[in-house]
C-alpha cells in the first residue's frame, strides 16, 4: 500500500489524502524535494488503519469513479477510462495483493501481461523460443530422414471485442468463490468491481482500474486451460493436440497448430466457450494463416518470422524512422519529441534491425534524446515544486 502512495505522491488526490491523515504541507513539500519516504510513514499508517476498518466492518462509502473519454494516438480508438479516488486505488492494491496466491496458481506463464516482469519483450521471446525449437526439430528430422509435422505450421490471432466493458461481475465471482474462501476478501472484490457500474450503460469492468486488469486475466486463464486440454485420437490411436502453443497478451490470443482443420475447430470452440462462460465475443475477423518466411506472427508490436528473425511492426517502424530523421535534421529536440524517441529505443534493441540502426544513426539520436530528458527532469527535481507555487509557501 505504501508503494502505491509513493508512486502517486505528486497527484493532487493522493496529496489531499496524505494531508487529511495527519501530514503537514511543509512535510509534504520536503518529502517531494528530498525524496524522504520516512516523512510519509505516519500518514500511510493512518490510511492503512482506515482501510482495514472499512474492510472488517464491510463499510464502503467512497465517491463513484469518474469516466473520461480518451483517444489513442497510435490506433485512433476512443476509450472510456475510469478515474477512481485515491482511497479506492489503495483498496485495489490491497485486494490484488490479498488474492495474489490465487492468481499465481491460476494464471499461466503464457499470459504476457498484468503480471510484473511480463510484457511485450517477455511474450516476444516466448514465441521466439517456440519457433527456434520447432525449427531445430524440423532440421533434426530432415537430417536423419524422419517424418516430422511442424507444431507451428499454422497460426491464428484472435481478439476479444470490448473486453473490459463486456466482462460481467457475476461470471468472475462464480469462479473466484471456488478459489478463495476469505469472506472479507470476497466482499472487497465484489464491492470494488460493483462500483464500476456507475450507470445503466456501464455494466462491465472499468478500464484503468487495477482490479479490472487482474480479474480479466483471471477469467481469460480458463480459456487457456480449455484450449490446451483439447485432444483428438489419430488413425494410429495416438492423441494429438488441437493447439500446440497459446500466448495471451491482454485480450489478444495467439494459437498455433500443425493441422488447419483442428486449429479452426479449436477457435470455434474458443468462441463458444468465451460466450457461454463469460459472455465475451471473439471478433469474427480471425483468419488461419500459414507460418512462413514472408508471413510472420504480428504480436505485441513485433513480427516473428519462420526463420526466427524478429522485426518491428511496420507502422511503428515508420513512426520511429520519421522521428529519427527529424532529430538528425534539427539542432534542438523538444522534451516531448525526446520522450517519443526514447520510447521506441526498445523496439530496435530487441529486434534484428542492425542495418537500420547504422543507416539512421540511431545511437547518436538516442544519446541526444536521453540528454534532453535527463536535463529537463533534473531541472524539475532541483527547482521549486508545483505545491510551493500553488500554496505560496517558501
């Protein structure tokens, strides 16, 4: 809980919560300037006592979350993002950490999201490992004259339509009650997720809430168990899997297999399972594709090819290239441009883009951008805080 407070200490609602729980404005300003965590420990202890009292007394009297509309610059999608009060965000942290034992046992390593340490690079390297292992098996069979059917001959990428808004509290609690026996924790989860229903139009999970993120991944983990346990009996009596590998990134699911017909049947069963169990709809635009050198797996911003090489997604590469060329032509880089340039550094670092890095002088561009970001943030740290300007204190 304290890590949550320290992470959001500069936000106005967390500042107000700290002051209401015994922290003076002078100590708050000193905490921002000196980064001294000890100054916030007394207020954090008071907040923790209030949170514990709310949970034990089953008392939830907090303002309803606010919904704001945001447009994604990258994809152009319009999303409704929820904004909870500071105390509810702290209760979210308590709920997630209280149920962490359940999540660790239920969620699988193929889920490349939500869990700390699992992100885009984690998922990309996992798919790379599958491809290299399959390529090594094919080379071994070819060298020794064996017959080998590739486990990744075909792949399909599916997407859940409006995942969070379509989730239902009843479906989550029906499964969560089987795994968790703590009455207070069950009440906390149900109350927090029920607060997302601010009106008749919003009946699902709210985007932007920590509980929504973990609850959605918990439900999707059951789809993985369903797919990987599907088996068929071949002509010689051997069991054959419908799906050889499955990777889940947020609401995107990648399935691979060696037989097109069985893979198609698996996706159809997945659509039926998600609709019947959780009321979720898989977008009907999924298509089974053959995995080859000129047809890679586009997942998490990376494209993995049959040869094992990895490239950047085309539209991301074009944006990064444009920013690099502009930075080379201009003498000065703004802080906003510098942050965007450094954000794309990881894509080039984890892919096979050696020629592009040398052609567009990217190490030089990254160095300039990092210096601009470092100088700007150091000026913010050494200068007067925004709280001093607002309150007029010296």
